[in-house]
């Protein structure tokens, strides 16, 4: 499925309020070895796309990025 085919998420007003209440979240991934990896991430709600955008310093060179890409 291409990015254009992914339907927009629908968040309730309560969920949007919660997303706006903080900027730090936790992202859990699983490595190739099957071991969980939990790390803090910055995030924001992108109302235009209906997504939760995750960021961080040098994100493309992190284990979490590699785990998600895999």
C-alpha cells in the first residue's frame, strides 16, 4: 500500500487534547533479535494529514528508525 492509499486517522477531541498536552512520548520497536527497544521521542499531531509525526535528533541514524524501516 502506498502512502497515498493509507486512510487518514480520525482522532476524537479527547485524543487530540491529550496529544496537545505534551510533546514527549515513547516509541517501542523490536530489533532483529526480537528484543524490545523503548525510547523517548518528540511528537506532534499533524491535523492536515491525520498523523502523529515522530521526530528526534539525527532520527534517520537511530536504532528506532532502522527497526521501523525494517
